[in-house]
C-alpha cells in the first residue's frame, strides 16, 4: 500500500493545445489539491538531474498577406504578397533583439522568434503571388507578457503592409502563458531528495522552451514540475 494516493492521468492532445486534455480536466473535474505532488514526464536528460520548473511563453502565429497577383514581368501592376511576407518574417525575427533580456534558467537563454512553416502560393515561376501564408514560432521569456509581443508584432505588420501595399493579418494557432513553480516548492524538494537517493546526482531547476501540460496546472495554482 503506497504512502500516498497515486493518480495517473493520460492526455492525448498536448501537442495541439490541450483543449480536450488537461484544460478539460481542470474545467470539469476536481482532481487536484494544492498540496498534491504533481510530476509530468515530459522533459529531462540521461543524468536525471534537471527539474523543469518554468516554461517560456508560447505564441504560434499564422501570418496571412494579401496583395495583388500579376505577371512576373510586370511587378508594378501588382503587389507582391510573398515579398512583403519575406520582409515581415525578417522583421519579426528581429524581435529577438527587441525582447533582449537573458535568463540562464533557459536554454537558449533568450526569447526566440522563428519563421517556420510556409504554405504554397503560386504554382509557376513567372507569377507574382497575390496571397502568401507563413507561420511564426515564438518562444518568449516569462518576463514578457504575450500581449506585449502581440502589440509589437501588429505595429511591425502595419508598417510593412503600408510599405508594400498589402493587407496583413494574424491568426493565433496556439498560445501558452504560465507562471513558474517556486524552486522551494514541496514537489521540487521531494523530487530532489528522490533523485539524489536513486541516481546519486545533484538536481537543479531549469526552464524549457517547449510547452507542457504543466503550464495550465501552474496557472490554476498547482505547483507542477516536469521530469
């Protein structure tokens, strides 16, 4: 008989926002208490030493640019949506210099703004596209609220839209924003003792750039760790 009641929860949609997983469980069931020791098996390394206590804020953006399609030989008769999108991707990437604080808890220790997925626009080389779609993966240090990122991204998009004569809009594919678990929380202390006892190594707290189900738990007031 274990000394504690042990609960195992399995959720299947962590990679796509957790709407039907941990968010559903938190909204519809009372499964957790404030003094629970919550450990999520979604991070770590072969030594077993790192204990994840914090996550970067996550913002995935779908960036849609609408211009005017024209023939490749007559660019002045159109508005090149792809060119504007390239300009915008570089400008959004440069936000890494604007949000420039460093936090050694994380690796890398800075906020990152990376263009990633690109949707097809025109099928042939000699057509200037009137529409273009690409995506941004933004991983932002917790010291910066996502609303600040949204404001700055919108300002940049407005400027580039005017520059190229195009319309730019954003759609948020996925977002996550959470506080950290205190380094001296009971779950951190208990897990530290267990790791020292079993593995003979000295654990240490870390932050990660990826999102886990710890974020909604922390936002709900539960001190969760990932290990």
